[in-house]
């Protein structure tokens, strides 16, 4: 990739912001994304001043809305003739159960359905741009999910913030494995990662007693997977704070779990 075009969702704060900064410093054309335009423009200026990279665009969209996800995909597809790397970084940790405008539990919507839908909508552009890469932000928290309660997938019967978060990240991993299999041989690679326990706003709100590592540390693996020639042949793999892939939980490899979570996402996101 001479100057790769890379979209980083949720790149106005935390790991996404640090990732976007490192990619810009490496000379990539970075598409920043956030929910707040004023904040996004501030981050855009800061990264430009640090990196001297003028190839920094900003797109604003609230990914809790499926319609907004569709609009974002349309905006990207119409503005760019290629997309070399998609980093699905945006996420949330909801202390209390609340529904989006689509009537979907917010953690499930933002952490799983949004990257699922955005990736599927951008897949034609990614295929056109091949070799291209998709990176999904997962979490070591997925290892705490022992089984899927299919009748409580969105916390309908009982809601626990950590369980909802961990399950959404497990779903991201199964989506990674399923999509990697479907895109095998196309030149589009799909991987996921746990960046480490990082000192982000999400960690402070959800786990105020835990001290995390710096966002710069959290950016190391996504930057490696986005840019390194050594990572170009990786697909369908999970990385856990290391450049070497590791095995995720046994549950993520169960074909029935992968299929049911994929079907649930298809049903909730509708036709693309």
C-alpha cells in the first residue's frame, strides 16, 4: 500500500484516537469518525499538527442508529474510490439497559450490529480495493461468556452491563471468523483483537477502580495489523495484546453460535 486509505470508527477518543494518530504519522490517508463534529474537528487539527499529514478527513455519525450506519457507508462509497483498511473500533459500555431509536439494546447495537452492517455495506468497496483488511475490536472479556442465552440476547429478561459488553465482543469475534471464511480467496482479510486493558473513558466509567495502560499501547496491535506486510496474509485470527495470534474462547469456534449470531444480526439490520 503506497498510501493506504484507512477508516477508523470511534477515532475521536481513546484507542481509536491513538490509532488514527499513529496511522497518520505513518503517512496513511486516515478517515476519522466520531459522533460530535466539534470534537472531531479538534482531534483532526491536533493530529494534523502532530503528523504534518494533510490527508485527514472527518465523518460524523452516531452508530447507535442503523440508518446512520447506512448513511455513513453511502458517504464513504460515494467519496472514495477505494478503502484499504476498515478498523471497527467504536464501542460503548452501558451501565443501564437502554434502547436505540431502532428499539435495540444499545450495547448490542453499537458494539456488534454497527460493525456488522457497516462492514457488509462497505464490502463491495473493500473487494474492489483488494488486497484490503478489516479489523474488529474485540475484548478479552469475551472469555467470561460461558454460554449464549438466546432468549436474553439483548438483556430482555435481565441486564448486566459487563455481560452485555462481553457478549457483544464475543459476537464481534464470531463475525470475524464467519466473514473471513466467506471472503476467503478474495483478497479481503478479516481479523479481530484485544488491545489490552486501556485507560479510556469506557474503562473509567465501567471499571473506575482499574488502572489501564495508555491508549498509545492500545494502538500498537491495530496499527500493526493495518499496516504491516507481515500481517497481510492473516485472516480469521484473534490477537490478544500481541503480534502473534492466539486462540479465542472455545465458544467462538462453535459453528452453531457463529451462525445464530450472524442470523440475528441479519434479521435486526435488515437488507443492505
